[in-house]
């Protein structure tokens, strides 16, 4: 990869990102010029293509998913009593990170504080945290951060902008109205609390790859969250730390990547991703089963084949896949999830070359699959159980060879006006049958 061509394109990409970000900031009336290390982090993030989301908090104890408090109108003070029984005795940061690394994932995004308001780290700005409020008394994020650094995995941190517990998250948003908050606090104190916690997270745990915000949709569009100052604080503390926000809108100034919830960019089957696609690095988050947080009744896990195809389709759109797992209350990753990670990892060990560091290819999405591109290689990913007779590809470059990526066996093809036709009827279906085209 360290060729002159790669370095040339890397320089072009980094320069382009800087220009695009600056232009976007100027058009919005707010200046944000990302630091050089931020641009480099964006490139590395974009090349990584695969991460694992971990939704873990007190909600795991109830086994009803992470929205249990608001969905069932649970009094937040009664809910908080669960902390005294939270003792995840089987949590082992080494085992978590090792299983995730074996899947081929390059980063972990962990919920530092979800909407329930419970902090999964040792914070001095609230007693409602894993160290002070539970008999476990261990800093989960500290252990994860140390293990991620040892095993070479980047750590990203989810952080909720809303809180169903604190009195100073006021005015109340559209969620959490039945959780028993009794008085109205001052928004300014809540805003300062968030910034204090973000300062802790970006000061006490080594390099953090990204802050993954969530919850802006809880308030009206004209609500002033103070994002400009908050984003500036993050970039001051760690210039390379990327900022993303799950607000379901086109990115705001100061944000470094764009996320899509439960849909690939350009698709909107879940109703949360109708926003336009920006020029920033892209990420799609999706659940491995049906929930984000642990739900004891939800065993409807996607198969290894389904997960591989989702990962490949995301890469075909130039996006990362952030695949979620909800750890159990005892601290273990569900056995089914670990089995799925192993299956993905076995596939990535053989085929990751066609995914990592790739960009969208000549066909972004088709009934038969997608394509990814790296230098002079175009990878045709046939994601189907029934092979089409032919696959037509628009191409302006000359094809030097067409082979099966797995075996090197030649694949028949012919030139047509504006592209080529691959003869695919005799190819064997798999999770992803990959045809490698060498272009001139």
C-alpha cells in the first residue's frame, strides 16, 4: 500500500476533506477547520470499514432493552436502585476485545452514558456511576481503554445528549416524561455537567477515536444545545478525536463523520435516514438481533451470511458498518453474538483485502450485490443465493483480467459498449462470491 500512487491519492483525499469541511463551515456561517491529525484520523476511520457497537448499562439488568425506563414509565429513582445489585462478575475486557478483534473489526464504540443517565466510568461529577453506585466498583471504560490499546483496537465512546434521570435536563424532551423527575433544574448546569464528563473521558482514558453523540432528536429543531462550544472543547482536548451525531440530519459544522441508523446511506427503510449524504466519512449502525441493549427474549440474530452481506453492502456505498451487541448483565457477550463474530472474522481473514481501505466501485448497489474499488482492482461482490446469468458493469478502463478472488480461477467476460459483461451463471453462490477485475 505504501506506493507513490497510494500516497498521491491519500494526499488528494486529505486535501479534499479539508476543502470540503472548510467550505461547508463557511456556507453555514460557522468556521470549523479540522486539524491535520483529524483529517488523518478521518482517513483511517474511513479505511477501517468495520466496528462493533456495545450498548451496556443498568438497563441490561432488566433484560428489556435500553429504552425500558421511558417505554414503561419507570420512576427513575426506583430504577436507580438496581445499581446496588449490578455486579457483572464475568466481565473481562481482554476477552471482549479479543473476540471483537478476531471478527476483523477495527474499532469499538461503547456507551459511556446512555439516556438512562448512568455513567459506565469513574466520574467525579455524579455518584450515579459504575464505581460509586454499584458493588462492582470497577471502571469499565478504563479497563476497555487499556485493553484496546494493548490489542490495537480503537475505542470510540457513545455519549447521550439527553437524560431521563437528571432534574437539570430541562425543558423535558419528547421522551422520558413519565420517569418521575420532580423539579425543574437549570439547563446551564446540565450543559456544564456534560462538558465536565466529556473532559474526563478525553483526559483520563488515553486516545479516543470518536465521540458518538445521540439524543438531539429529543428536543425541537430550534433548541440550542451549544454544539459549537462543545465540539470545540472536544477538538481542543483531542484534535484527532472525531465527532459524529445521530441527529438524523445532514452533518453540522464541527462534525467529522456522518452516521445512518439502521439503514445504509441513501436508503431509508427504518424512517431515520432521509438526510442527504455528505462528503464526510460515512457509518451505518445496525443491530445484530433486533435490539441495541440486552433483551432476554430477543434471540432473532442475523446469520453470519446476512451480517457479511450487510458489511459488504456498506463498503460498496463507501461506508463503515458499526454492528451492535448488547452485553448481558453478568458481563458476558451473548454466546450467539460471539459465534457470529467468529464467523465474520473467518470470512474477513480471507476476503478483507476487498473491504479494508476500499471505496465505492462502479456499481454501488444492484439486485446481485455491489462493488468495491482499491487502486487498479475492482471487486465485484455477488451477494445472492441464485447466480444471475450475466452481470453488466459500466467501465471506461480496460480490463486486464477477471478471476475469482478466492481461487484465482478465470471468469469469462466480454466487452460491450460502455463496459463489460461477466458470465456468472456457473459461479458457485456463497456469502459473497467475489470476482476480481484487474484494470489498466
